[in-house]
C-alpha cells in the first residue's frame, strides 16, 4: 500500500516544528525508492562492518560488551551511491525545507548514523552544534529512517529544548549525568521516544537536545541525515567558507536532475531550485560534477 506523496508540509506541521524543535512525517519513502536506498546503504553498512576501514568516512565506537570497534557512522553517502543523489532531489523534502528556511537552502551534511545489532553505539545527550552559526531561521537535519526504530533503538528528544540558552542546556545536562545511559535513564529524563517506521522522516533542529542508548537488541537501525542551511546565514556565520556555497548548490542541482532521470521514481512534480540573488548559480543540466564529496574539513573558516 502506498500513500500519495503530498506537495509540502502543512502550516500546522511547520508550527509544530518551530515550537517543539522536531517533526515526524510518516511514509515519505515508499516502495521501490525505499527498497533501493535500503539496499545501497546495506552495501555500505556491510563494507564498514566487515573490518575496521582505514577511511575517515567510516567511524567506529567502542562496543559496550566486547570493547571492540563497532561501526556507528558513515559520511558523504551522496558521493558514495547514486540512490542517495536521487534522494537529495526529493521534491516533498525540498519544498518542506524551503518552507522552513527559504529559497536559498543549501545541503550541508549527508551521513548515515547507525545502531548495529547487539552492540549499537550510544549517543549521549547533545546538541548537534552551538548557536554561533544559527541566524534568522532554524537549521536542521532531515533524518530518513531506513529501519523501524522502537524503544530498543530509537532516538530520544527533549521537546522545546532548541529554544534553551547554553546555560539552561548545561544545567539540564549536569542534572541528568549518568554513567550508564541505558533506556531507563532516557525514559526517566522526561524525554520523548521518537518511534519510527522505515520510510518515515524526522526533521530535527540542530539545537534540540537528543540522544540514544546502547542498542543491546538484535535489531539494526539506520538513519540517513541530510542537513540543510540557508546560504545567507552560511555566508555570514559559517561554519564553512563562502566558496562552499556554490559547490553545494551544484550538488543540489545535479541531484534534482538525476532524480528527474531516475527510472525508479514515479511521476512527481520536480523541485525547482531558484535561490534569490546573490545566490543565483550557473549550472548546465547534464554537466557531471567532478565529485559530490566536499569534505567539511577542507572548507572550515580559519
Ligand atoms: Ni545529533
């Protein structure tokens, strides 16, 4: 069964996101597109889990039981697989991002975060970034769930915490320090479990307090994070240098084009990327980019 794709999030959903710092949208990825993304990311998961790769894009944590390295994150998934380029062009997602931050949106991070079965790595309470690069709009991740997330594997969030001051966050964190960050800790903290099905999407503000316990269950939980920022804020505050902006704009344009060409995508109204001056960008459809991997470390401000 598939649900028809909506054009964009509603005004009520936008308001919920602004008030609470997160928003769940069900059944965004379905059918063949979901299946192909799951398969592509399974290939990367298998590659990364087989042995500890000497590659900075594959990141490992320490397994809680064995003390051995366990795969926890893979960076730059758009460069690694065409299915992920096609996903970046998703028109419902891009129109919803535009509704939240404006027409000068640019893609920044593209990562897969995972909880391996048996020894899924903990993610302690955190904000994804500080407030120093946040301007007049929210900055957020769009999290595509490739597997179900239940109370064994899910993310926990503190609704509204994206509006807290740094001092409030510090205070809350020290009140909720715990050596053993298990599921009971997360439940007792007053956090909300983000229960998801494969294909659902979570928008989460980078200032929202969130985290997740070790996964000791036999379930695998993979999430792809695409982060977006407004170009005018990136230009003014970073964290990347301004030259990063047109590079990532071309990545976006190329991915929108690849989605139009993809044979597994059903009829849909493509997203039209039309950022205002001074962020208009030159790109000829069909031009292949040299890379889709612009490493953050090469573009940080001094
Ligand atoms: Ni995070």
